[in-house]
């Protein structure tokens, strides 16, 4: 396989020319006796382009003069039934396939790290937040599995896009085909495409205007999730005693130039900045495709490939962030016990065990929290006598036990964040049994995705090996 750094549009124009020569000679469109001469000319152009510092023209009209110089005017006979439109479209889609597979590898690698961390932290109990406020206890593993689900959906979008992209436009010429009886299916197979883009107008005029925008949708969904995660971690950096930080040193953090106490999370800031830049590139793809008639070149910018490569690099950087996370389990538990994140559990238990209407129990718990905050009382220090008093005042005029039905021991146990997580009973919760089910499923999915990537690479490698082998036979 060619050097990855040289798999540019010049490379793919070379592959298209090889395939055109082989197929059209076999199909009788070209005089087979001319094939060796034309093959040597193509080989010469490609060899010259592979030299250090050599020019590598990326358009048909700049590539063809090199062919003419090496093989004479007659070599333009291989251009039968072709156009720069279908050749450029095919080269771009071939390049984008490889960009997407590289992106898929980086995406799966990140998700493997997320799931590994989720397994490590399935029993690490931490606060969760809604509306920017501490809400309920959960396990960090449960949170990470949710992040993994987001990356899995990203991978699904990528795979679906790859399937739509994996159709060869070659043989459609500009928009309505050609009088030459081209073997489009064989051309698609030679270049590793799964099938052909059947409708000639769609291939070069419609789809070519939309694939950049779809690529933008794919990368946007990825970097939005990365940004959400980074913001969650950044919230902790605003606290004097965070429960999650990055391990210091290296590319992770740096000391402020003025304030010696500060350890700025450099990699979080730069990765978030890169995510914003990628979203800007994605929006640019949509703007380029906006308000143009079919077939215009605006939407086919090479910046699409840059956007995909940037996203791949950002995922690799994000993987470094994941591997640098330092979760302080004891501090997380302390954070939970500094606030009333267990208050809903009190209302739930009162209804579940003692048949108290939920809204009454909710009101009681809310009144208790208001009193505690007004008097600066932490959950573990709240006097049971005040629990009983507030309950009696709340129950007045409502159905339910006249006195607080929970004993002091049960009340204290209900406030335990670890017990709350372990006692969850619904599917998809953070309790150990459900975490085992979800993490096992996630690992199976990751294995399937690795297999999918490997199969796609194998198809491309096999097609390229056969094309090069068939081409070399013409050189003899």
C-alpha cells in the first residue's frame, strides 16, 4: 500500500487512470495493444510524483499534461467516457473514506477508554448535576457509560455516512452518463467501492453538494459531546477542593505565570478550543452548500478533509484527557454529604414503604432542606427531633401517618448516597447488576465496531492490491 502521506488526490487520479486503462482495454473500448505503452506512461507520472519535493497535480487538467508528456497525445484515449467531474468526485470520496476510517478508529479508541474507566469507577459514588446544580448521587461509572452511549451514536452516524459515501461516481461523467459502454460496476470494485452511485445526476450534482454538510453533522455531534464532558470537568476547577482533576504536569496542566497556587488545565482549554474550531468548519460546510444550484464546486472544498483530520486529532487529544483524570472518591462522597442530594430518596421511601403520597413526602423533604440551609445544618448532622417536628407540621391536613414513620436509624440510612445507588431497581440505573449488563453490552458493541473498521480496511486493501497487480501485468 502506498505511503499514507501520499494518498492525496494525485494518488487517486493515478488509481483511476490505472483502472480505466485495465477495464477499457478488457472491454474493447481501448486497443489492447496500446495498453503497455499507456501503462508505462502512467507509471512514469506516478513515479515522478513520488519523488521528494515533486509536484503532485490534483486536478485532471493539470494531471493530464504529464500523461501526454510521458505517453503522447494518444494516451488521452483512456479518457473515453470520463469527465473531470466524476474523476474528482471519485477521488474526493475515496480520500474521505480513509479519513472516516481513521476517524472511526480514533472514536472507538476513545470509547474503549471511556468504558475501561466506567468499569474502574462503577462503584465510585459522585454527585450528578442538573441545571448546573447538584441533583442526585450516582456512580461515576454510570455517568461514563452515558458518555459512551453518546460516542456509540456518533459511531453509528459515521458508519451510516460511510455507507452512503461508499458508492462510486465513476462512469457518470458530468451528469447523464456517456455513449461509451463503461463497466461502472467493475470500476467501483477496482477502487474498493461497495457499489455505484446509480443516478448519474445525483452522483455529481446532488450528493456532491451534500456530503460535506453531512460530514459536518458527524463531526459536530462528536465534538459537542467532547465539549460537554470538558465543561463538566472544568466546573470542578472553579472549586477550592474539587473531586475530579487532571494529573498535574506534562501537557495536562501548567502553573500560572503570576499566581503560584494555580494549576491551569491547559489540555482542557486547548481541546475545547479545537472543538469550537471544528464546529466552525462544519458550519462553513453548510454555508458553502447554501443557495447554490446543483453541481457548483462551492460545497466540495478540500477543507472537508481538513475538518475530518482535525476531528481525528482532537479525539486523540481527548483520549489523553481521559487517561489523565484523577477522581478523588472520598472527596466526591464528602461533596454529596455536604448537600441534600438524597432528599428525593426520603420522599420515595415514605411513599414506597409507608404509602405517603409522593407530593406530601416531597413537600416534607423540601421543608426539611429549607430549614437545614437556613440554619447551616448538614444532612448527617440534622437532628432527628427536627425531622419529627417538620413532618408533623407538614402532614397536618393531609392523609398519611400522623407521626414520622421512619425511625432515626432508617432516616440516617436513607441519606446514604452509596445505599441510594445500590438500591436502584429500574433498568439502566447505576446499581451494580445493571452496570454489569450495560458494560458487557458496550464491550460487545466496541468489538463489533472494531470488526467493522477492519473489514472496511480489508476491502480497500484487497481492491488496491488487485488493481496494482493487474496494472503491473500491463507493464511486462
